């Protein structure tokens, strides 16, 4: 089905309460359209799909709109329990984008969408102005990172969109602070809604084991192979350790365009057979179940989903001090925190845990309990539902722009 027919199909409305039911009850669910470039097995997309899957349809009715989404990987990830619309937009400057924009605007009006929430730059530049033109009351930007990729052009466009945006959601205080510094939106319209993790997925993996001097110890990472994830940093740290700890192994779950460069670095450091790039791993809990020490070595993050997964798995965690890491992990209590970009400190933290397996066990246990107490998927869904319903209660659905909500959601 092409993008045009998907937008116009009469079956789309069968997902929704009828207009007559709306008018009779006067209290229909809030209709939220999520707009993202396409779907992938990455942090932001995973959190969005979980949100769509678990929203209470009696309170918030989701739609998913994909700017592109025609590749097989994206199609495989599409949810089956909400309408999915593919717009087929390539480059925003192409003529076809104008036709897609007209269809999207028509769709928003036809379905009486109450709020459009956008992710990533292209969807933001496309979706926010069109939601404004269509008269959608809630126009929500999402910022789940510290904007390390921002160019002066991006910052300028972000500032220009401030007047059309009613709310911005960040997933941690660090991301909110970075956004305020880069693009200067009204602070009263920027809210922190933290991510969550599906604890049930990790409930059956084996607990972290104590190891002795002769045991093979595995250091694991869940990350896409991109420079910002700092896997090269871990390779260089590994090179400093394997001489002292010959039974040490490293495994990375994830793929990306940096793979050839990392494979060359692994060979250069003499780590073939000791440092494995496993490619895309669909079963993250099973991967982490075979890991003793879980590492985040990123140069920049918002609220890293990998750390939430490490916590839920009860692994001993080492993480660079980026984004919300210091909010998630108290150094020496839930894990070890090292400076970003410091391979010597990273190697030292790994060596510290290798020599102190009891400390590793204690860190893993407290991290798991912290995930259960504060970062469950259910708690995240409740945060978002309260946010959306708070918008409606405080008049955003009637065109008023400033809800009286806590900055931290």
C-alpha cells in the first residue's frame, strides 16, 4: 500500500471511536500522532514503540506516522495495535515532500488529532509547522540527547520553531539543560519525562556470578557502532588489560557504519579472538545474561537505554559520565562512573572490578533494585499519560499554550 492510499484508507477510522460516540459522551481519548523518520532497533525508537504499545487506549489513542519507513527493517518493527502511516518522504527539499505535506495536513484535520509529537530533526522540521497549519493544539518536540550533533543551522531552525511548539519533552535534566542553552525555548514549556525499562524481559536471566582468578570474565556493551558510542575507547582500554588479565573477553552487541574501522583497530591492538563485534542482537537480555561487567563508553548521551537495561539485568556497570548517567548511577553504589573519553580511567575501573568480584556483585544488586524502584516501564507510561492528560486538563486542547505542570513531569 502506498503512502497516499494509507492516508486515505477508510479502514483507518475503524481504530477509533466513532464521531457520534465522541459527541454523545463528550469525553473521547486524547488523540496523539507520533511522527518519526523511521523505525530502528535503537534507544529512542525502542522507547517510542513501548510507549505506543502500553498507552491506555481509553485515555490516550496513539497514531504512528513515519516520514520514510519503507525499508524492511522499519516495516518489521511497526506496531500492529495502532494506525501506521508512511509518508514516503526522502529529502525534505524535494517536490514529493510538498505532496506528502498536504496529505499529512489533511490527515491531521480529518482525524481531529489533539497532539503531534515529533522525533529527530527531519520529522521536527516537517511536522511542527504542518501541525500548526492544521490547527493541532498540542505540538510537542522530543529531545533525547544533548545535541552533540547540532550545527549552527540546526540551532537556528530550532529557535525559529520555538514559536510554533507548545511543549518540548526531554528524557533527562542534562538534555533539557542542553536544549535551553542551544535553542532557548521558554523553560516553562520544557518538561523532563524519564525513560523506563521492561523489567520482565530481564527477570529470568541468571544472576551475576562471583568469579575467581581462573574464570573467563566477559565485558559487554550494547551500542550501535557509531563514533559517539566510544567503542574505540573500549578497544584501547582492552589493549591495556589483556596482558594482565588473559582470561578477559569483550563483546559488543550492535552494528553500524563504524564496524570496518573498529575491526581494523581490534587487529591493530592484537585483540582478535578477545574482542568480538557480535552485530545486531535481538535478544538483549540473553546477551547480558552472559556478561559480567556491562560498559557504557559513550562520549555523549541523554538518558542511555543501555544503562537502564544493564541495571535491570543486575550487571556490574561501568559508565562514562555523560547525560543522565550521574542521575542513574551513584558512583560506587550502583556502578562505577568514569570521565568521558578517558581510556586509562575506563581500563582502571574494569581492573578494579576484576580484582574485586564481591564489589561487582554488590553493584549489580543495588543497580537492579534501583531500576525496579524508579525506572520500570509501567512508571514511564504513567508519566507520559499524566503529561498528555495534563495538557488537556489545563487547556492546551482549547488552544492555551502553557500548562501548569511540573518541569520534571
